[in-house]
């Protein structure tokens, strides 16, 4: 699933942090919401599997979300830490 953006792009802040929460970023079509500390992220991306809440969320640095988005957009697969073999 090729993307028109290059993986070397960095997330772009589309809404700065405020008293209501952390910043919102855009990266290769993903919309990434961050908490005030930048330690918890939720994102949506067309074509990406989302949990029952309608988004993927987790703890970690934004670079983890960027890597997940890059792998999904470049290969159409989840990186190995997110795949459970049965």
C-alpha cells in the first residue's frame, strides 16, 4: 500500500497542546492524538485495523506510532511485536 508521503517525513502538529489535552498530529494520513506528557497516543488511519473504540491507542513515544504507521503503509502488515501467532 504505497503512500504519497515519504517515511522520512515527521509528524506535523495540526492542533497545539492546550488545557484540554496534548497536541494532535498528522502523519502520512494518520491522525494522532497525544496526552499532555506525550506518553499516551491514540490514532486513526484509513485501512488500518482499529479496536472496538474506533482507534488504536497505547503507551509510548510518538516514534512508536510513526513506526507502526510506516510499517502498515509500506507493507500492509503490522510489525512483529503486534502480531500474535496461534
